[in-house]
């Protein structure tokens, strides 16, 4: 059984020149990037992407940030457990609590600018892949 996830290098990660480093980590781990594009997310797509957070006080800030510059979007596949393994590679939401060796633990200090996104489950992965790639 294979599994696919939606992974996105956020505007801060792209601006910091971390695209190659992050793509390399995903590839070297043994996952396959089956689609990839650099784009600036439209506001309506961002509001849909983060729809689960629409009632949160930081929602406006979150949408402003994620649409503030180019992101790099990827569809990533691997064996069962890939979604969780990618999340583990990313580290915790608050980078100050992320273990060294994780992407956030190595390259971020602020929750609101934490370099990378990864789907948190099978349903969100399929929803996000359809939203940003239509069909992959
Ligand atoms: N400014 C601010 N941003 C927050 C806060 N909590 C979460 N966020 C942002 O909202 C994003 C989505 O939150 P979650 O889905 O709970 O966290 P996550 O799954 O680790 O992060 P994503 O992969 O981006 O979805 C986080 O990555 C943060 O950038 C907060 O308290 N303040
Ligand atoms: Mg999330």
C-alpha cells in the first residue's frame, strides 16, 4: 500500500533559500516527489487550505503569510506511514519545541513562520492534493 501527502515549502522557507535542502532531505529519505511547482497561493485557495482554522484568532495572519510570496508545492509518495513520517521530519508546529534534525528544529524559531507544511492525515492529503494540483 502506498500513501501520498501534500508538502509545501512556505514563503519563509523559499525566501531563505531552503528549497534545495528540503527537497534533498525528502528525496534522500527515499520518498518520491511525483509533482512539484513553485507558485504564489491565491487568497481563496489559502482560505480553503487552512479552512479548519477559520475561527482561530490567527487565521487572518496565517492567510496573509501563506499568500505573501512564492511557495513550493509537492505531491510526495511512499509506503504506508509516509504522511506521518513526513510530519516527523518537519517537527512540531512550534519550532522552539522541534527536535534538532527536524526541518523546523533546524531552520525555524517562530510558530507563524515555520518553513514547511505537510498534510496531517489521509483525508487532508487527498483534499489538499486536489485543491492545489487538481489531479496528480
Ligand atoms: N501566528 C500564529 N500562527 C499559528 C498559531 N498556531 C498555529 N499557527 C500557524 O498555523 C499553521 C497551521 O496550524 P496547525 O495545522 O495546527 O499546525 P501544523 O499542522 O503543524 O502546520 P501546517 O503544516 O502549516 O498545517 C501552523 O503551521 C502555524 O504556522 C498561533 O498560535 N499563532
Ligand atoms: Mg496542519
